[in-house]
């Protein structure tokens, strides 16, 4: 079974101003003359982690990662100002132009897959291939499944902690109820909501409990950005038209893809991946048995690294 490549440090890192007061943290790793690949983190709002550099062979790939608006090391932290999907798509183009890249592979999981699809549909001429994991299309049924009526039947104990900061009278719409607290002036209520929201996601992300994942999601800085930015996007329908991502899949024609999805993904049900695969004939769907949502699941790691190795061979010589 394939595992992650060894630890690697960035060749360079920098802050890139993109307007509206936002400065994105960007880092570049691997072979400066290698095949360009862009990593898109989840959330929105989760930020990048060092281990995420390791899905790619550093001798063959020029690896770019960045923290999206308000996330990770980007500034200002947890900001919702001008934080929209169209703005993130424009940010990706700003990074590509800044780095002098003509076309690249795009790799993303969960919200990272959402953003990858939105970007590729807006700029298909800039995408060589896509590797997407844990498909999230941000449809109403998906939000309702995880934040209102569905996943709580699988994790009633974890759910109790998620709804704890919300009075019973407001539990008819938990996303809106948390959003009010996450954007309110009461700091204690804001952090209680952020922790409940983020830890709920971390606990549900893996097939077997994984404390390191929960600890990451429970870190106050991560929890605040993740919860605030996710709720902000969800109450605004991710700033796209309903079902836009599936509707616009014809724009992906000719772009090869690999879709990797855990059979027992409780955050983003596997039907999302089947819906996308049906709409995008150039993509190959790989459903991973005995796996949940997280990219750190061993069988998901194997599938993702294998896909990246295959594309490295397919696009050998492209720089």
C-alpha cells in the first residue's frame, strides 16, 4: 500500500496581496521545474497542514499550497470580508499568474474539491487534470444531512455537543443559529459555537476515531476560522447558483480526473461522488471500502498517491 512521501520543507513561502485587505500565505515545494500541481484545502477555512505537501513526488512535481482567505496563516484571520467563491477563484488565477504557470493539475478534497470544480469550470483552459476527494457539491440536501437531519443518527453522542450552545427554540435551523453566534459580538458564545461546530466535523471525519484529527479541528484558531467561514459560505449558498457545479460540468470536457471517495463518508455521503461521476465522463470514480471522509485514511492516501503517480507519468515532460 502506498503511503505519503517523506516530509518536505517549502522552497519558498510568501504573502500575496489579493485585495480587500487580504494577504494569502503561499508556499512552493518540490521540483521547481516539475509538473505544477495546486493543492486546495478543505473547509472552507481549514487552512493547510505540512503533511499535505506529501501526496506528491517531490522529484516530479512543483507543488503549490496556499491558505484561502481568512484561513491558516493568511491575513486577516477568520475574516469574512469579500470572502466568496468568485473571490477565491480569482485568487487562484492571481497565484498562477504570479508564479508564471500556464496550466496545472488541481488537487482538492471536501471543500477543496468544491473549489477545484468551481475554478476548473471558470477556467478550463488552465487545468491539466483534477484529483478530487470526498466530493462536496454544497447542495441543500448535503448541508441538511450533516448540520440538521441525517448524520446525527450515526453520531448521537457527538451531536449532543454540536447542538449544546444552541437553545432548543433555535434548533430548527442550526446553521443559521450557529452563524448568528459566530458573527456576533459575544466572544464567549462565539468561541463555544466555533468549538462545537469544528469538533463535530473532526469527530465525524474518520471511519475510526482519530484523536489527532479531532485535536486539529479543536484548536481555537482553526476552529474559529473553520466555523465562521463555513457558516458564512453555507448561509450564502457558497455564492454560486443552485446546482451550478453539476450544471456546468460540460465545461470540464477533455479534462481527465480521478474522484476518490470513502464508502462510509459521514460528512459528504458517497452519492455526491456518483452524481459528479455521472455528470463528468472524463473522470474515473474510485470508491474506497472501509474509509470515511478524511484524506489521512490509509486507503484514501493510497488512492490519492497512486493517482498522482499516474498523472506524473502521463504528463511527463510538462513543466
